[in-house]
C-alpha cells in the first residue's frame, strides 16, 4: 500500500505522448498507474490501514503544488522518472502529517526522504539516448489517495481504496 496523488486526465495524455517515445527496452508504466507517491507503506493489515486513514481524515491535509521538471534514472530500482523538489511549504507540512499518522498506525519508518516523482518506465539503467523531451508537470492535486498494489497476470494495478480532500491553503 501507499499514499499518493493522481494525475489529471490532461496530464495523463501529456505523459502518454512521452511514453510513446521511449526506447523499446524500457517498460512504460500504464497510464492508469501514473501517480506521485507521498508515502510508501508496504504490507498492511486492514486494521492498520483503517487506523492510518482515520488519523488522516481527522487531520488538516493541505493542498500543495509541485513542479516535476527533471528526467532522472534511478539505476538501483531501474526506473525512469519525472522528478522535482519539495519547495512548497504545504507539501512539507503534508509530508509531516502523513508521517505522524503512519508512525501512530505502526508503519515502519520510510527508507527515503520525500523526493516527488512520477515513475514513467521500468527496466531503466540509464537515461534514454537520444534524450527524450518531457514536458514539465505542475501537479496541484485536490485529493489524497490510499492505493493498493495488486499483482495480476496482466501486470500490477494500483486501485484507489480511499480518498480524502486536500484543503486549499490561504495566506493572510
């Protein structure tokens, strides 16, 4: 399981054009699986997931913006992704809220700090040659999702189990 946000239909279409240009050696992520993970949870019991979601439902979940504008290859997990930086204070706050709820629900500590990214393809050991052009994505999601990773004969799917609204942040 993991907590994250989805892409809009228009952003999925932008990424479809990019995925169509990837070299044949790469395995593109299906459009319906494109997302930005905010917290990987790993194996989870139903009661643990319910507790986490109840804690998040009781919290203020700030809406955020993140700019994904850098194509990266992470050779360890062999993924090609579109990444960005945590520059919005609202995203920093949301990350802390999710982390506190995860700790209270007895999830293990995260293995990595938040590095916003959307995985585009697997089996990537280096950046594609020749370089591909990727449009920048400005994500401004309005919902937080609890996803489940489900292996099927056709590949992995990420159904959304629950959603919560993100609250707009107003400055005074």
